């Protein structure tokens, strides 16, 4: 299983590839920062519940689930 920093790197790569100002970029950046600054997957998932606005939170949670499952 990949650790938080591995997942953060993947999320940052997706953020860098997404269009500036897009929800995808905001979501991937949120996931990357969260994964890089939390102890484990469980803490990261809980932290992402606080992301705003709602559309970014939903996109971030969906991305997190995809990355965590890989």
C-alpha cells in the first residue's frame, strides 16, 4: 500500500495537469496538501470533510477515494 506522501505526489501531479482555476485543480491541490500534512489515510479522509466549497469537497473526496484504492 502506498503511504500519504506517495499519494500526495500523485495528487500534486494531477493538480499541475489540471487547468488553472478549475475545480479539478482545486480538488487535487486540496488532496495533495492534506495527504502531505496528515499522519495517515484516516486522518486525511477526516480532514477532507472540511474542504469548502461543497463542489471542491466532493471532487476532492472522489479523487481521494480513487488514489487511496490504487
